[in-house]
C-alpha cells in the first residue's frame, strides 16, 4: 500500500487547495518518462500533455482527433491506446488521452485507468490518500 | 506500506520557469533547464532515477475537470 500526502503547489498557497499527486513513470517502448500525475476521481480517463507525449516518442499527431469537455471549455485530444504506467512496483497498461494546448504539467490518472487497478482512499481530513493496488494474478 | 510526501513548494522555490529534474526521494532538484529536452539532456549521464516537472509561477489550473465528449473531428 502506498500512502501519499496531498501536495500544495506553488501559487496555490493562499487558496489552500491541495492536490492528490502520485509519482508515476510512463513507458512507451524504450522511452520512459517519470513525472507526477493528479489522481482524479472526477476524470474519466488519463490525460497527458503533448510535451509528455513527445518525451515518450508517441506520434500523437497521427492519431485521430477528438473533442473533450472541461469546466472551462473544450479541448482537442488524441487517444493512445497502449501506454504503460508504473507506480512504485506496480505496472499496468492504459489508454491515455493526449491533449493539445494544455499546460505541460497536465498529467492526470482517472476512473478508467488507475481506479480500475487500485482501491484508492482519500482521507482529506488527514491531507493524505492511499493507493492499494489489486492483486490481479 | 510506503509513505511519500512531495513538497513542491520547497522544491520549486527557486525555479519559476522551464523544467526541473527531481531526485527519486523527492527531496532535491538535481537538474533544471529552459526546456524539457535541455533538462533531460543534462541528466543523460545521471545514474539515479529522476522525476521531471515543469516549473512555473502558478499551477492554478493543475486541478480541473476533464470529460471525454468523444466528438470525432
């Protein structure tokens, strides 16, 4: 089981908004990109920026384009079906959306990916959350 | 049971733009650069695992709601 403290990000100190952020390594063939992802129960599917996709050598421009919805408007994305994510010692495959025109730090894991792999418990009163990966063998 | 804490405020204090490479214990920024490519290039010979993160003034839209409307265009 992994227990992580919610993170406070620069610029958000006065708001007190804390983010459940998990260290994750994305793997595509010989390319690996360790970074940090927001664990988002409100997000349907994982999402990364095109900057991260480029670092993983994913040819996202050739993938079909779709339009998604956010609270602040629409965004264009491309779905890459076969990415690997590694959190601590646990690896899993996921389909990821690659969003154009978003901040480089946009990196989200959502209901269709990490929430299918683990029991995730948010304990906001402790400012921490737990990830307990399922034993799928 | 593993316990992790990542203090982005402390890590990113000196970095207002570009990218940083953070040590795997999440305690230090080991490399930084104007672009991700430049930062990864500096880290090429570094043997330990590094985590990459953009450095910016604010992350006010780090948390936001996304939904796949799935309209093909």
